[in-house]
């Protein structure tokens, strides 16, 4: 339906659906409220926080509208839709021929950024969490590969493939604000200890490819804004484990900065800190 509807109508309908889901999902809304409270801090009042929560659900609907309507698009259309800040960091990585590890939070419309990069001649390899049923995962993979992305299922076979991609000078994109596997690095994220994946730092340190944080923000109407941060310091200084911890800690700070620019577009609708995971288990 989202592909049949005119894009502005589809975006508006998906955002409205997100707001309806917010009203009918009190438990999930409570999770989002706790997550956003950590981002905005105690100085934001409860009413403003509730507005951010409702906007988070609406923006998540917009994300699905963007993802569902991904399709081959001309460079001219993409140029009108996107504004970019920090593109020089990607261009420098491309010229160096070592590829790059791009790290993103679950923020804005991250998948549509892959389409934009593919049209710039920088196709991405990424990793996706398997979804049920398997036929749905296969369909999602096929749709994204038709647009120039390469999608690997999350699992032990992904890391060698990602290293091989970087060795060929390719670009790898990973979401890194949630520890899906459970073996991440402890960091302080928005003032509280949690874990985020070690994979991005490991890949960068082992391959020598730059590690770059980025985000794709939604803008009013049909627009998006790409923000690319300068590459992190991934110079080897000691044992790999120690370097991974250091780089991952710095990466957490980069993710914080990106999320704070648009907290209502941070689409983390599950407990992301140990305290919340424990509370959810009790209920």
C-alpha cells in the first residue's frame, strides 16, 4: 500500500499509525519514555517528554514508510531530497581505498541512507537481525540488494565477510547502539552503564579501515539530512581487547551526540539498560 500511495500521503498515514500504536501500547510507551528521559535529562518537563514520546512513535511510522517505499531513484531526485554535512570524511575514506566502517544509531531513516550512498558509487554491506517468518527476512534482503546493498544475516559467519569487504575497499554499515548478541563492551551511555557492540571497533582495528559515526535524520516533508562525523582514532596502542574497549567508549560518545540532535527520532523501543531489562523481566 505504501508503494501504491503517493509518497506524501504514505508518510502521513504511517506517522498517524505510529501515534495510534503509541496510545494502545502503554508498556512500550513506558520503555520509550525511560529511554528518552536519559537522553534529555531531568531539566525537560514531563509534558515535553510526553510530546517527544508521541513524536518518537510517529517518526518510527515514517521510518517504515521510508523503508517500505525504497526503490531505485534518480540522482537528481536524491539530490533534492538529501542535504549532507561531513561528506568529505566519506570521500577521504573512499580515496584511501581502505573502505570504512560506518556506525549508526537506530535514528531517523537509516536504511534510506544506504540508497543514497549506493547512488554515489559507495554500495554498503550490512548485517541484519533475522526476523520471522524466514520468508519475510528473505524478501527484505532481496529488496535491499536490488537497491545496491548487500545484507548478511547476524551470526558468526558475518565477521569474516565484513573483513573481506573492507579488504576490498568496500564500505560496511552497522547499527551499534543496542547489544543484540549480549557480548558487547560496557560503556556509559547517557549517564548510565550499558553495553554496545564491540564489532565496529574490532573490524576497524583489524582491517585498518576508518571508523566513522553517522546518522540520517528525517526532515519535514520528504527530506533527509545526512550527518557524517570525523573518523575516530583507531590507532593501535596496545592489546586488541584494550584498544577495542577504548575505541568503543569513544564511539558511545559519538552516538550520544548524534541522538541528542533529534531524540524523538531515536527508535529504540526495547529496554536498553540493565536496570530496565531487570524491571521488564519482573513484570
